């Protein structure tokens, strides 16, 4: 190849890359407004709210402005509850198992603003949601479904992707005793078959009732049972280390055989010195109950004994409690 051809090729390449660079400097993506609410495999965004009996708990839901350049105008974003999307999600995930459906959180449990302001020069804002969760029944799966409203008269464009313009907030209230316990040390045996291999569940979930009380499902009953609300066992924790178990359904013939207690132990992580491990152990669990709905007109009696352990990992560098706990 002679020198003139080489020079021509070099000039052509420079023009090509120069054109690409010019195009990049002129490129600008649209400024779409979105919720920052990543979804789980269940199609919802899990949020954790400290339960307070007579006080509101505030949750800050982020909104973001996307685009290749900084937001340059003041924007007033309109939000509202979106029941329709929740109905679609329920059917897509659970079909006819309506007992599995997410339930829209009743308006008495929360307060939301109708608009959120995003200032010029900023690409994020926080939407304040105040929760008052007294007397909520966690047998049901509660979701607060939100959407960003869109209208040509607004000074913004909601993200065209449904996933980003909507926030399906799955509500998880928590207290000091709620969460997922290790159940490997808790044994369930059927009356008359005490010498057989006991039923052991790897995990047992405890749901908030109030600031000092949680409920479990009795024995081998779990969240898949359609009649699970009939088998709630309450555990009330006092400040002296005692745990009182009780039930409010006389048909399950619940009976406590021993007084239970609990202990709390803490230790810092060996590898991550900012991480605190808190272990809550419920000791001397010993009760019996009757499963009166599994087989029509037949009571199946069970005895449950052993212990449960709840571990929480807390990042001591984060001041906000719901963010500090590694859920």
C-alpha cells in the first residue's frame, strides 16, 4: 500500500471516530421519573417497618430522575395508589389460590402525599410514607401499591417501563422478637407416635402482634395452609426473660406444659468488626394442640417441644434501624 492510500485510510478513520464522538456529546436520554423499588422473585419490593403501638413510623421511598444529564428543572411528581396492578400480579403469581393473594394495605394504616417535589440540580427525592400499624393482622400479606401518574400537563414523564413507574411495597412490620427462627431444635410429634421420627421444620416465622408479642403457626402448620389463621400461637415476651404462650382459638385445644423463657446474647463478627450478631433463644418450649381441620371430624393431637433461635445481624455503622439490620 502506497503512502497516499495509507494517509487516506488514516484520515477516514479519524473522521469516523470524530463523528462518533460528536454524536456522543450531542446525545441525551430522556429524563424519566421512576421509583427506586427493586422487586423480589415474588414481584414485590420488601420494606421493613418498626412496629410502634401508638406512634407513626416513617419510611422514605426514593424517586429518581434518569438521563445522561442532570435534571435542570423543578418537577412536581404526582403519585397515587394502584390497585389494578396488584390485582394483575396476584393472578399472575397465584391464579386461583386467593388465600395466597397479596392484600392491599388499608388506608387506615398509612398516609402518603399526593405529590413529591424534585428540585432542579437534583436527580433524587424522598417520598415520606407514615405508617401506623396498630392491630394489623399478619396472617395476610400486605402490600401498598403505588404508581407515578402521567399526563401531558405535568412537567415530567413517568418511566414508560411499568417496573420502574410502580412500587409494590410489601410491608414487614418488625419488633425485637419477630423474624425467621431456626426450627431445627423444635420437635413436633403426633399423639400415639411419640417413638417415631419427629417433624422438624428448618425455619419458623414469627409475625408481629404488638411491641412485645409475636405469633407462630402451631407445630407443623405453615403459610401454605389455607386455614392457617385458625392455628396462631402467641408468644408474649416480658422484660424479665419470661415468654408466655397462648392461643385465642379454643377449637385447637391449646395447652402449655412448661413455662418458657428467653435469653439474648450478642457478639461482634470476627471478620467484619462493625457487624453485631444478636441471638435470641426461646427455651423450654413445651405445648400441645389439636389439628381439627386436616381430616373432617377427626382431631389429630400433637406435642411440640424444644427451642428456637433467632439471629439478627446489625451493621453498627448505619444509624437507621431498618437499614442496619441485614434482612
